C-alpha cells in the first residue's frame, strides 16, 4: 500500500494553518476525507519527502505528476490554497486524480518526443564543441532507480537537463536548452555557486528577465555570436532607457538600452541583479554554446520576467523519456 505524507489543516489555511502532519497508509483515506469533508484538508502535500507513490509502478505517471505539482512550494501553491476542489465531481480518484487549477495550465505542453530530439541534438553539439557532460547526463530513466540517497544533490539542486520553451509553444522561436552542472541552495548554504551550459539556436529568444539576487556571467563558449539586449530596471521594474554600464571580460563598457550587443566566442558579460537581459544567437552565424557561471540559481523565486512566461513546461508524454529533465526526478527515484 502506498504511504503518503499529508499536511492537514484544521483551519483551512496553509501554510500558516498547518497544525498536523500525518502519515497516511492508504491513499483512499485522503480522498474519502476530501469527499466527506471531515476535515479541511487543503492540499495533500506529498513532497518534500518524495513518498512511495513515486516509486509505485502501479500508480499512473499522470497521477504522480499531479501529486508533484500539488506539492511544489511555488506561486502555484496559492492556487492550491484557493482552489475549490473539494467537490466529488472534480476528483476521480479511481481513475486519475486531477488538480484542475494546476493541470489546466494555459501554456501549451511540450511533447516528450520533441524534448528527446532536442536533448539528442544538444548532446551532439556539446560533443562537437568538446564540452563533456557528467556521466549521469547520459543515463536512461531506469538507471536512476534506487539512487535517491546518493543522487540527492542532483535532485535537490535541480542539476541536469532543463528544456524550456518558456510556455511559447514554439521552442525554436522562444526557448533555451540548459544543463545545470552544479548548483547550491540559498537556504542550506551548501554551495554558493552555479554553473550551467546552454544552447541558443539562431534567433531563439530567451525572454527579457532579471534576477533579484543572482549575479551571473554569461559566456560565449563557442559556435556563433550571442546577441544580448540590456535594460536597467526602473524602480517599478519597467525598462529604463538610460545607458547601461556592464563589465565585458572585466572591461567596463557603456551600452545603449536595448542595443544589440554582440558577444563573440570567448567573450563574456557580467549581469548584475535587476539588469534586464534578453539573448539569442545571431542569425547566419550558427547556434551558440553558452556558459553560465553564477551565484546560486533559484528558478522558483529569483527570476523576474518582463512579460509573463512559463519557466518549466508541462510535458505531453507521447513517448517515453530518453533522459530525465530536472522536474522528472521525483517521478522516477
Ligand atoms: Fe538570466
């Protein structure tokens, strides 16, 4: 039987209203409670303990995903708290448990087959550029099974493959291939730095954003030219039209707001907090291998996109994964 850890609130408020943490031996108990409204169970927050449900092969992947989404402490938690999903017709627990406010993401999902193709092409490009990835970058999903203990740092700090179309539904127009090689955690202070390797295709835009806390060096490590557009944020987080001074390989350089600054292979730029940036590979010069050396990366709370975008797309499982994405780990090990 699957064991689930649930946070139960008697007040109807989470997280401040959390009064009880219970171990539920039988999942139907949760659903029965929901249906009978015997308690104000606001959300069955199954993480962070990665409960057995993820390892139970009899539980459908879609159900696992719904549990995972419900468990993420992110802005979507507000949706969980506010949603009115206690009515029986909204929960078909003998089929798939649905969290309508979470699964009805208005952004189009990326197909797993597309993600597989993107990763395959990325591995080829990394290899061609002589950039070698950790061994586990090539592991199939089954190789992760049973390694939760020894691979905890990878899962907790979201190391690995991260393919995003920023919710655009058009990966090659707006999207980015990322592989996080190392990262820490602001709260645990286990490591204060991060390194990523990324690929931007020609004119494939990473949307305008800044970071509240993170400083990052973005490095053109090879391939084509990287175009960077910069704006200082105003006090109201709008785009300032004032000139920007940035460090390019240690040389202070004045840039006009929004100017197309071209970084050739070998060049890097230091992006400080509240400096809006948008980038893409220059047309006609090929895709770019982009390095990032930065302070700790936190995609949950440190990104401020100028326009609303999705950071981690839903995945339409039209085919099995060849490699896991960072958000897949809880589903597999
Ligand atoms: Fe950034």
